[in-house]
């Protein structure tokens, strides 16, 4: 029995479909939603949830669905963890808000102390707490510009950094986030990334290509910060080749550029380490952004980094009304405690082994699966036209529809909408992963033409 199977949950950790999906109550809510909610707030599946526990969500019709998305990587420790719920309730009964920049409180300081402890690097670190990942990225840009006196920001192809005006300009793909939303701020430059499945370059070769682009299109002396997701999430679970970030970090250090690791999706134990940059050797960023999994579903984000950089901003230059709210920080402290007390880094590594064992064979089994890649509880399945590396967005669309109709919630990803993204909780059991994989296999095999051409015969 795995450690996940030994846990107890308020909801049985089994998929159970009792109505068509969406069910009648979800359909009724969808009608109300169409009459009152902006269509801009689109959803993957119009299945309305009521409660959840662990890796299972229960909808308003009583269906139990396997959650492979975690609200895009937020509920890493599982849904409605009792310890987080208790911490939130206790804090809400004591103090909900004062605004840290008016009259501060201990929780904020404790979270900053913990971030200094768990982020890479043995130097003095300071933090600021904000509300969302996009807000963290935008503040990191402001801090880097203030520290360096420079304006240019460098981001990577296939990056996703947020939905504010500035972070949309830092995001690679135009649809759907950016279309019709401009004009965007200037001095933001997208440069080539290492994408091993598509470019075939070593990490060092890809880094030199990136550096050459900076030198010939921008100029190193103009660059305030280099932003990178060590493992890209929305971009398609792209993991740069070994050596790529070591060379980039060296280049940044030699040229006075602030190296920012955007760990909003991959950080806080999701990939089997506190931060995904740790998978790239001894690379130590100057600044790190955290969000999503940091507070178990409560809104919280952070920028953490070298004290001299973080302190370059004048008092009052950064902050916000709700940033580091007492209730959200109480939730974060509970999450930090759970990760250590329940060895959730080890659990993420267990999930990685289970996903590799169950999913990696798809590359040989299906000629529409180009690659299965990831770390911890963060994986992508690159879907391609049969026998090629051409993206296959039609297949991904079919797989997502089939899966959600059969009680499994995965995610889409990739600049060409062709990567099946898996972000399960680190407490998901092998049995649930196996069940979900079976549904996804049915989805692939039911796609028109795959039944005849997409399955590679056994040798």
C-alpha cells in the first residue's frame, strides 16, 4: 500500500460517474452563469463543483471526478486539507485584515522567514507578499528595474507570466490572453528557449542561441532582468536541457542582469523539490516568485530574493491592500508545515515514478504521442500528427472533452494547444492515476483514425 492509499480522506478516493457530465444541476447553474457572468471568464468544462478532498472533486450532481489539474497547480497538498481549513478558521476568528503596511502582524514575517529558508541560496534574503502570481511577476520586474536602473525585460518563448497588462506582454502566446488587449508596455523581449523535443540542441547550444539573440537584438547593458520558468507550465511542460540555465545564470551574473525564476506553477513542492530550479543543478536565482500552491487554495504570492535587490525599492514603492493577508498567510504556514511533516517532497517523487511507469509507454504505443515529460506531479504529453512532430491540437481538444465527460479533469497546454498537462495533487494514489490513465487512453483511441493508425502494433 502506498503512502497515499494509507491516508484517510473525507471523500472516497474513487471516480464515480452517476449522471451524464455535465449533470442536470450543472446545466442549471450554467444557464444562470450565462445570464450573469462575463463570457471572458471561460472554463474548460462546465461542471460545477460542490466539495472535494485529496485528489477527488465532487460536483453538484454527486459525481466524483479525478482532478489532474488542481486548479492549475494550486491544491498541491490536496483539496480542503483539514489542517489548512483549521488554520484558516482559527485566524479568521482572530484577525482578518489590518494591511501590513499600516499595522503589521506576525504571520507575514513568519512566511517571509520560511521563504528565506526554503529558496535556493545561502545569502540574506528578503520577501514581499502579494495576492497573485501575475502581481508577483510585475513586482519582481519593478524591483529589478529599480535595482539596476535599466528598463529591458527578457522573457522566454512559450512563457506564461500572467494576465495583467505588463505580464500579458511578457506572455508568449497571443490567443486567448492577449488578443485585442493592447497596447502593451515596451522594453519586453521574447528570446528562444531550450525545447529539447523540438530543437534537438544541448543545453549549452541553446543557451548560446539565447545569448546571441540578447546581444544582437537588445544589448546586455540594457537588460534589467531575465525571467524564466525553470519548468514551463502553460507553455507545455517544457524542461530546458541540462546546462541551459547554468550558462544563462552565468551570463546574467557577468552582465549585471537580475535572474528571476518564475516558480508560480512549478514551485512549492510540486516537482519533488521546493523549487523546480533545483532540478537544474546549482543554479541560484537572484529573485524567485511563488504563488499557486503556497497557501492551499487561499490567495497569496511572493517575491523572494537577495536582500540588496529587494531593498533597492524605497518604502512604499511596492505593496498592496490585501497582500500577505492574515488568513492567507496562516494557510501558507499550515502548508509549509504539512510539506515537511508529511514528506510531500517525497510524495511528489512517488507521483513522478507512478506517472512514468503508467504513461511513458504511450510514446511506443501511440504514434500520436511524441513525448511524455515532467518532474514530480507536473507532466506533459506532447500530442502530434501520426509519426511526425507536427502539433495535434484537434486530438488534445478531443481528449479533454472525452476525459471530462468521463470523470477525469486534465488540462491543456502548449503554444500550439497540443500538450496534455497533468498537475495532480501529490497525495494522489497510484490507483487513481491508473484509472485516469485508462480514461485518457480510451480518449486517444476513440479519436477518429487513431483506432487504425495511431496505435503502434506490439513487436
